[in-house]
């Protein structure tokens, strides 16, 4: 590995029906970096993220995670390195209890019964939901579900966290709590979001994706101060940068 956790070069994907998902996307993510992926609906954010966990395979170009090309033969190692947190926690949580959901991935990795309980509890404590361990995931609030999905992923000790719209469906308090939690993680992160204030607070770097290609890649404050760029990409200057006194982050 040459030091980068993610390397995409001319990564392209065309859906089977001919729809262009992403085109010639190139970027690198170093350990510890937090990168926001922003863009209007349909820009290609989810398509891009799905390549990082091998849910989709490139139709053009290449992408590697932790030095491994994302191809079928490398899937177990790629998925170990890149922990994917889906947009909808219901796609991630399917066991009878929160404990079992976190245990599931660990058991798949071959963790023995002896260490299992301590590892599950550690992950639940990390995200602050140890008290929910015996609850069925489908009865949790959106914020609690999001936390459980994150626990299931961080338990596996990935090198990079990949998150698709983590603040969607969260109320302001749950959103704040999630921001506080993410700040405690030193994993590299790549986070697709339409919440530009969230991007400002969590990610030093932002990639703007527009119609499947990269329109900008740079320090978040710099990217968000380019009003013409944001307008061209159908994005709005985040409230906290508009000097609006009622728009606290
Ligand atoms: N399963 C699919 N089949 C065909 N086209 C798709 C599929 N999923 C997404 N697309 C298309 O790919 C493009 C990028 O979508 P997506 O990656 O979901 O965007 P975003 O996450 O930025 O909203 C859009 O034009 C979308 O309609
Ligand atoms: Mg999406």
C-alpha cells in the first residue's frame, strides 16, 4: 500500500439500463482524512460510495481500498477495511436485538464466543447505546438506529468509514449527537451528505460531484465560499456561512 486508503482513477459506472452513474472520477483519501461528498440528488454520490464496499463494480477505471483493487476476489478484505454505513439503517439491522446485530459481523470474522461479548459491548459503549443492547432494532428511534448501525460497523475496526447521508431522518438533537460521536473517531471518513453545515463541521475536505463527475475537491470552507460553483451544481451556501444568526450549525 502506498499510503492512501482510497484511490479512484477514472472510476466510471453505467447502470445496466444505460444510465450513467459516475464518469471518470479520480481522487485519493489518506488515513485520518474526513472527506464530504456533496452534490444534488442524482449527482452520483451513492453510486460512488457503493464502489468502495464492492456493492457495485466499476464499468470503467479502477478503485482500490487499503491498496486492494475492489474486485470480487478481494471483497472480504475490502469490506473489512471500508466499513459502509448505509443511508437507511433498516438495510443494515436485521437481527432480533441490537446486541445480535453488532455480534453478527464479528462472528463472521471468526471472533470466538469468549471475546464476543466484550467486543460487542465495547462497540455499543463507543457509540453510547450499551443500554439498548437487548432491544429489537426495529423499535428504536431513527437516531438510535443510526447509532446501532455505526456500532455494528466500528466493531469490525475498519480503516475507513463510508457513510451515505448519515443525517437523513435525524432530528436536530440526534444530528448533533451524531456529529459529536463522529468527531471522536479517528478513522478516515468519506461521507455523502446534503447537509452542508454537517460537512463543514465534520470534514476538512469536500468533493463536489455534479452529473457524475467531480466539480471541485478542496478544503471545505474554500469550496463552500465559491457561490458560483455551488449555484452551478444546484447547491446552496450553508446557513452557517450566510451569516444568519438563527442558523446555528
Ligand atoms: N439502480 C439504478 N438503476 C439505474 N439508474 C440508477 C440506479 N441507481 C441510481 N441511478 C441513477 O444514477 C445517477 C446517480 O444516482 P445516485 O448515485 O443515487 O445519486 P445521489 O446519491 O447523488 O443522489 C442518477 O441519475 C440515478 O437516477
Ligand atoms: Mg444517494
